[in-house]
C-alpha cells in the first residue's frame, strides 16, 4: 500500500485529534461521564474550541513522523486536516 497520498494523511489528520480529545477527557475529566462531557461541550462552544485546540497537538505525531520519512503528500494531508480543524475552532470561538 502506498502511504504517500494526501487522502491517507487527511484521514490520519481527522482521527488523531479525536484520539487527542479522548486523552484530554481521560486525563482531566474522567470523573464525569463521557456523555456528560460531550453534552457540556455541545452547550459551551468556547470550551469546545479550547478542547479541540488542545487535541490538535496530537496531529504533531503523524505530521513529524511522515515529514521525517519524506512522505510529503501524507504530511500535507495531515496539515490540511489541521487547517480544517482550525477553521472549525475559529467558527466555534467567534461565530457561534
């Protein structure tokens, strides 16, 4: 399988922040239920933007890995997904 395609990086760039959000939940909010955590995020868009921006640090892992392996198309896909998340964070923080 050729891993040097932007679509694979885009998929990784979407999945890793979701895993990062799970890590943030387990580290900081594990005393709350998982459903209550997401309900509070859906009601408070500013907190959702903060949690999502913290979870974006997880995208550093595949981005640095694929950049060091010289798989630039995959790294570009991760970067595109990160920019899409950034647009979502700006919308959550300032528009809604």
